[in-house]
C-alpha cells in the first residue's frame, strides 16, 4: 500500500478518535454538571446584586469575592482565569460595543469550558509524558470519562428499581446510593484535581534528578494548595512514599525527601493561614454576607474535635457514607481493570518505566491517607452523603490512573515495578 494512503488513513483515524473523545468529554460534563446546564446563567445572576458588583459575576470572580471559606481555599484557578474574562470582555467591546449581560454570560460559559478542557488537557499531557503514545492517551481519557460519569452504578440502580428488590426504604436508599450519589455536580475548582494529581506524579519522579531550593519547594506547596486545600499534603506524602519505595536512593537522599515534604506541607499551612486571615477580613468589612458564620465555624470545630476523639463511633454512625464511598471506588477499580486490559489488547505493548508506576502508586496511597483523615475522621459528622462523591474525586482519579496504567502497560515493565 502506498505510503501516502497510509498517512491519510492515520490522519483519519486520529481525527475520528479525537472527535469521539471531545463528544465523550461533553457527555461527561453533562452527567456531572447538570445544575448548571438546566439553569444557564443562574449561577452568576445569583451574585449580581451585591456590594461588589451590579453585573453577572463569573464562577471564578465569585470565588475571588470569597463568600465562604470553602471556596477561598481554592482560588488558584480563579486567579488565572478571571483576568481572561475581563480581557475577553474588553476585546468583545472593541469589536462590538453593545456587550450586554447575556453576551457576558456567554463569555463566562466559554471561559469556564476552557478551564475544564485545560485541566483535562494537562492530565492527558502528563499521561503522554509517561507513555509517549497518543493512542494510549486517547484510550486513557475516554476510559476515565466512562469511570467518573457513574454510568455503571446507575445501571445497577436501575436493575434494582425495575426488579423491585427489597422494601420501600431499601428502594429509596438505592436511588441515593446507585443513582444520585455518582452524579453529584462538580464545581469548577474540582477540575483542578485532574491536572494537579497527574502533575504531582510526574513531578516526584523529576525532583530526584533536579533538586530545588527550599524557597522553591515552599512556593510549590503554596501554589498547589491554592488549587485544592489538601493537594499540598498529598504532594508531600507522595514524595515521601515514593522516596521510601525507591530502592536505588541512598539514606541521605531519603532524608532529603523527608525534609522537602515537610517544607511543602509548611507551604500548605502558609496558604491556609493566609486564607483564614483573608476570610476574617472579609467578614469584618462585609458582615451582612456572613450571617451566623461565627457560630457555624465554632460548631464545625467542635464537631471535628469530637470526630477526632471518637473515630470509630463517627464511622459507625455514618455507615451509608462509607458504603457509598466503597461503591464509587469499586466501580472505578473495576472499570480501570477492564478498560486497561482492553487497551493492552488493542494497542502495541507500551513500555512504562517502573518509576512512573511507582509515582502513581505513591500518589494513590497519599490520596487515601489524606481522604481518610479529612473525611472519615474529621468531616463525617456533618457532611452529607452526596457531597462525598465530590470529596472523593481525587481518590477516584488517582486510583483509576494507577490501575489503568499498570494493567495497560507492557508486562515486562510491570514485572520490574512489582
């Protein structure tokens, strides 16, 4: 067959593959962002009449306004993308001077879509750096969309509903466990986990080759924590776990990793301390936006102390939460194994260096530790069951990536990594 025909076929294959990936990406967004789809523009119109603004505010700007400490902690992406919205507004007014609220909502939606696509693009880039295969990246991204969309649990829930297994109470609980739980809406800042978790796995393999200064490690901890409050701790624990599992590193190198992890965690505490101070300042300047905030914060601290003192009682008092978390993790693991095996069959053998598999394993273990401490022990008292679908997303991503890459890669590289 002529070489030109082969090239045309190759281009057509990649075009179809990326077109399907884009459609799958849109379907994934629909499944995990349905509130925003059903009420276009409402998320920003709700924030239009405040002392800060008299126009529809973007999801990024609302986070920068910091009307709740939960949002304040995750303003890293907002600091990057909110200026793009203002720039897009200015350019639009240059082309067409009658830019009204509806036009601005359209700009906000496009920028928001761009943020979500960028985070997933960075994840795809990290997977490519590990495997050096575009086809592998396509398989991995589509498999991840399938896994996080929750369709497997929803099918199982439909089977229970149609077959009418159990009593009415069991039916109601199954709807929550198998249908509503895996479809909890993602907020815009949740998408930062896609990029940063994979980036952490890539970084910890590079830090052994290029040691950074203490100041740079400190700034790295501050920067990563700004995208999600526990990512700095995940980075630090991942670095330590990876170093301990690396048999080729010397004792001195291992000690250096411990000190580097401590510096990263210190950077996380600096960011969280800055956010707490900033939040108190906002409370003092605009107290009407924080009704009952002090009482809620006090009760939350008391709940956390109680949960830390009674971890077993806390877990047993929330059995449905633990059960539902196990459900999403089982679904994630099962789909990672199945799709990873299909990828190995369909593609040529992919050589993945053992250090990368160990890196993703380290991130997964660190994510498990952090999630257990922050959710099972500290937040199980008050948090609603459905919220855990978002809170455990980082664990789902790290678990899926580790299992998928390990199974889909060549057996020889696996043997070396075990």
